[in-house]
C-alpha cells in the first residue's frame, strides 16, 4: 500500500472508539474505516466520510453491500450500510490505501446501497 496525502479517498485508518453507550448495530470500539469522501472535501473540511470495516467475519451474515477486502493479510468486510462522518481528530493511525480492484468493488456496491443507476 502506498502513502497518499494525509486524508485521501480510498485510504484506510483506525478510527478511535467513542465512549457512548452501545446502540444496536453501531460499534463504539476502535476499528478500521475506509475514507470515501472526495479529496477536495478531505483537504478542506475538518471531517471526512467513510465506512466501517469489520475484521470479525466468522459466522456473520454477509449483505450484498459488504465488500471483502484484505488488510495486511487479514480478510475484512467494508460495511457499506453504515456510513460515518467523523472528525479528522478521530483518525488514529493510517493503515494504507485500498487497491484499485477492491476500490472498484466498493464503488459498485455503493451504487447498490444507495440505489444509484450507473
């Protein structure tokens, strides 16, 4: 994985967990996040938009909007049904940039999630 400018579309970060109580279907622990907001927004805004990545994929129901990716040899699912807007200060550690093939699969699944006709 190559290092992009600080917050670029397709980059993967560790998102710091928040201390709010658990809400069904919403995780509060630290976890990877895939940034998907456009790079102009990412350069000028204090926040970024992305999708959480689950590293626990055993015995989980895979939705059509879960995209299997690999992060440092670990299979993970990008969960496109859970968009998040986060402050850049919540991004703790840069992990790398998503490869071109995986990015294409994420973009195709986003069209499905938001019912956008290509």
